[in-house]
């Protein structure tokens, strides 16, 4: 993968991470609301766990893209 592709992928992953953070906050709010009303929040908690798992994968992807871009930058530096 070239540097430009990595930068595009990193930007997309950053966007998805931010978007998912909003969804996670809303899911936490839903759980609190359900529990506050004495409702069963088991399904909402299950959805939250799946969302958190997906987010963990996105965070790992972002770290890999960042590391790969760092390698590109190191190779582009002149050492002489």
C-alpha cells in the first residue's frame, strides 16, 4: 500500500472511530434509561458489547496505519 492510500485509510478509520464513539455514548444512555425505568437492558448490553468489540478492532487498525505511515516517513528522511 502506498503512502497516500494509507493516509486515506487512516482518515476513514479516524472518522469511523469518532462516529462509533457517538453511537457508544447513545447506547450507554439507552442502557441507563432502560435500567432507570426498571426495564431489561440485557439486549442493549449485548449490542453495546458488540459495538465495543468492533471499536477495538478499528482502534487496532488505526494503530497499524499510524505505524505504517511512520515507517514511510522514516524511509523518506535523508540520513546523509
